[in-house]
C-alpha cells in the first residue's frame, strides 16, 4: 500500500465508537470533545460516511431521488441550542437523513438512520412538515387514504418496522376536513412514517448496511406517497434553475 494512503473505513462501528458516545453523554462539553476530536473523526465520522455511501449506493435501485453525496446526508454532531433550554453543545448520537433532491431545505419525505449508545433507529417518512406540506398531504389523503392505509399495513413492512404516527395527533379534524371521513384518523396526524428500534450492538456488526437497506426498501412506497404532492413543485424549480444556467 502506498505511503500516506488512507485505509477505507468499514461500514460499521466498533466498541471505541460506543465508548466515545457514552463518554460524550457524561461529558457533554467542548473541552472534552475537542480533546478527543481525533477519536470522533476516526471511530464515528469515517465509519458513518462509509455506512451512508453503501446505503446510498443501494438506494439507487429503489429511491434514486434520494441519492446524494454522503457528506450531505450525514447530520451535524453539533446541537442547535438557539431556542432550547438545553445548552449542551453536542448530540450524543450520529445520524443521517436522506432528503429528496430539491427538498433538502424543507422537510419532505425521507430516510433516517441513527446510532447511539442506547439503540439503532432506522426510520422513513415525513417529520415536522411545513404548514403547506401538512395541508398538501392531508388533501391527498382525502382521496387516497385507502392506498396509504394499504401501504402501512404491508405484511413484510410490519414485520420489520412499526408505525411512527404522531402522538400529538389532533384531537379534532383540521379545519375544513369532515369528521366522518373514512381517512380522518390519518388526516389528523401531523407526521407519518415507520421506524425500527434495534439494539445498539447492531451498529457493531458487518450486517449493519443490510439491516438499514432492507428496511428502507420496504418503506420506499410510503416515502414516495408522502412526496407525491410536492413532486410538481420540485420539477418546476429544477426547470427554472436549468433555464438560468
């Protein structure tokens, strides 16, 4: 191997990664983190990017609109403390979010992976959608609630993932929506998706990418359904940008 060459990172983590995250949970301050930044880069960031790259390569088959560079999908370790009473500067997990192309700065439907000392989370759906997106999905459910309910009940999906509906669902129908509509239970939700919660040790195994990809593939029809109301706007934006080039 040539001198100064970098050995590719494995697409999974090791005990040192768990040890770092546990330590960060106990010592969530800049001094502790900066003294161990090299460990973070080597044991967490590099393997995480390797995981994202392999997952993204597989997604080209079933979620091509979500394929983007790994660095764009990996979420920052730094917390946004501007509007939070909790001023600890770092997240105690590493995570990735595969947004749909053209919707990176909004919510939209996407795919999520999260590794912490307590668990691995694999999820897909739309979370905290903007008001306009929330309304658009509810309008879609007025006509297509049966299709969406069928997607949520898929037997293979439900063996691997649980429903991730909003515990803060509205107690009453949104204004203008009929209370007796057969899809009102779905319409009253404020987020829609599925998730799997796995042991933290899942992230230490060479099968990690397979565990993520298998669930993302099963959840892809749900993500596609949730993004359906926004596709036209995304395409219009792309055409406008292309004309400016």
